[in-house]
């Protein structure tokens, strides 16, 4: 049976369809934006500099004359001002200010929240000195902001002085959201992104000084305030201390000179970390961590998820492709998920879909139409942790002796803040930037893999370590080595470890960096132990290290419960038919006009 339409009617139908597409698109584009207008107000709150000082907490003059700080805030609401709604506090990243959060704050306000942003002490137009989320200062400031919200007529209350409130933020702001939940029982939900659980472990992992990242922190905090605002509180006379409190400045100088942290430094940073109140954080938490993040790697998200879940609170974990080392932005999607999380746990909208219990973003090459990195997701109904579905990959290699060079140089290269913004993403595309110098490392390899292995979590290996000095500082990593010998370091990550008591040899279980990486069939896994790394401080005294396999296998987690979502449909799949229909309509109409026009 011939289903083709007669020619004249076929043209008319095609033209009508094209016009319908165009008219429909025009109507959609012309629809008015019915989103409510956002009301935005600036407030400067005067708060005590420390618990020993007296302030009125509401913008007054500091009570009896104690030292005070000025906290710069912005308040956003929309819709009926007579309707009470939950509140959200948004914290900014280190080196930023409340200005960075305006877009997200306005979207949350349009969605029915009262939103308060603020510049933390020492940033933006806020005065005071940076205490790195000191419970007596920055965290106390958040409680004062909650007090202020409780007095607003637009904010929903759970009790007198107790607003329904969630706290969200990235990095520095993410940590203060967790700390606020631990110190203030009025916090009802949190959504931290790419932040730390234990700052001492982040900057001094396993007792090794993370020299470059720590230096960036203190350099950033040593510049003048963003708007030239004066600081308040105790002022350090030390050069280079900038806006930091004296105790933090002294700690950094002591560690930087020694090249390793002391117990006092570790305790100082730990007490300003969420881990210090781990047993008191019991509110719903949406935890987002970056796969390309040598500052706060995935292990921090793992620790916070386990602790908060053990306290009985619901937890969802997401690993994004980016992080502090760069990568594709997923901010818009993450903002939407944060809003859904708060809709569920602050507005009590039980039917709201808050997403999977675990989600990891994976990169899948470049989109040839726009040059953007293609992103796909794998999800699971429960968070698998870092050791789920372990399998053993046999390693080969004899014991190897190598040198820690005098002065610690030249150092191997792995994660380099700034440079890794490119390298962390390129490793997903099979491009490596790392360097290991001959004579300064040991390596062990698998045979070519008979099938592809998707590693999701932290591999581990047991080795025997001997040091001529009695102690060894090592940097462990696992490479993906192709059939051509080219090696790629997933996300440019290494795991530092300090091995003491190694004069006569010591067996240690080494947990390698947590990654999400696919090793293709025919590729090999290469485990390397290097004596140096550019991002970390190494001992300056020369030493000889020997590393050998204590067990033959590398244990790799595979998270078998993950299911991979289908790739998103590119715009041209739906856009090209519409464009083709429009072009066909134009050809048909202009063709008809040409037939009735006089010949040239």
C-alpha cells in the first residue's frame, strides 16, 4: 500500500507542521515570567569578637564596650510577605564573599525560602580576623544569624527563637554548615559541597605537610579585606599574617619551617573541624564531593556520611566530576538538587524526589558540537563507601631500593593547585601530566587486564617498608597504563603516608586515593611509591628506602550496585528536526512565490 500523500497536500501538511513548530516556539518564548520578584535588603550586624566580649547581636554598639566585629549580610525573600516560610543560610568559599551567592539566594527565595547570605570574618565587607571556622567566632556568628532569622516575621518557627532553617555552602562555607549543625540544635538540614571533615587530615594527611595547598590558604588570607574594610580584634604584628588570628599565623609559620606538623597544630585544626562534633551532627545531609580534588578528597565525604548516618539522619552522597582542582561545572544541577533536599526536609514535602542515595558523575569524552565535556551519571540506592565489591588484581615486581634526595628535590609531580585544574579533567580523557624521577620511586604492575575494570573507591595494597633513617615519607598512587606504555594518573591524586619504626622493616596497609576510573581491557594497573611530591613537604635529609610487596594483590573496589544512566540527548537531536521543518517551510513558500513571479 502506498502511504505517500499526493504532492500538493504533502507540501501543505509540511508547511503547516513547520509553521506550528515556529508559532509554538514563539508562544513559548513570549510567555511572561511569572516568577515572583525578589526583595533584597542589606544588613550589617555587630557581634562579639569572642565569647569574652559582650555585644547585643543585633546591630547595636557592642553593649558594655567589648570588642566587636561587623558581619555584612544580604537578606532575600519573595512572594507574600505575610506568609511564613523556612529559612536558608548560604556560606561562601574561602577567599570569597556573600556576593558569590546572590544567584543561588535569589532562586531559593523565588522557591519560597527566606535566604540570608553573609561574608565570613575577614572577607568581603565583614571585619574581624580569620579563625578558620573557630567555634567561638565564625560558628558562633552563624548561631547569631539564626537568632536574627528567628525574629523575622517572614520566617517559619518550630518554637520560640527556633526558626526552621537549613545551611548550605561550598568548601569553607560547607564546613561551617556542618559545624553549625553540630553546635546549634536549631539547624534542621545541611547541604555541604566539596568541603572537609577534618582540616588537620586535609592539610596534614597521615602526618605529611600539604605544603602547596596550605601555602595558598595563608597567602589568600594574607591580603587586605575585599573592600578595604578595617579589621577588628587582636592584630598580629607578624609579617605575612594578614587577616589571620595570631594563633593560626604562628601555627602555619611553625609547621612551614619544620616541614611537618606537630601535635599542637593538628589539635588546633581538628577542633575547628566537623569531626570534633561528629556525634552531634544528626540532621539530613546532602553531601557533595569532587573527584578532582587534591585538597579535600573523597575520603572526607566518606567519613562525614558514615558519621551522620550513624547518628540516625538521612544522608545522600554525590561525587561530581570537578572539585578544587577544576573540572566541568555542575552548579546549576546541584543548586536544583539542594533546593529539592530542602523542600523535602524543611518544607516537609514528603513527595519531593531528592535524588539517589549515591550518584557519581563520569566524563565521556568531548561533545564535538560545542567542545564541552560529556557527563554521565551512575547511581545506587545506597551509598557503597570506599571498599565495596573488592576484587584482587595480582601485582608483579621485586623489592626495590630508591632514594629520598637531599633537600627533597627534584620532586615528583602529581597534583599541582592551578595546573591540576587542567590535569584533573584531562586524566579522564586519557591525558597524563604526572612525572616520577628515576631512582626516586618503586613501582609494581599488573598483567594486562583481560577485561575492563571500573574502580569506584579506594584501592589498597600491603607493602614492606624499610628506611635507612628509620622513617619514610612516601607518596602512593595507582596509574592506568595503556598498551602503548602511556600512563595516566586518575584525577592526579596521590596518598601521602609517613611510616615510622621502619629501620628494620615494617609492614603497612596502604590505602590509595579514592577514585572513580575505568581501566580498559588490555591496560595495566601500576602502583608507584615515590619519595617526593611537589605538592608536599619531604624530609630534607637524604635517605634510602626499600619497598616490597607484602602481599601480591592490589585490592580494588568496584561498587557493584551502581547502575549507569543513559547519556543525555544532545540538543541537535531535537533541535535539528525543528530547524529542518522550518527550512522546508521556507523553501516551499518561497518556491510557490517564484512560480507566480514574472521571469527575469
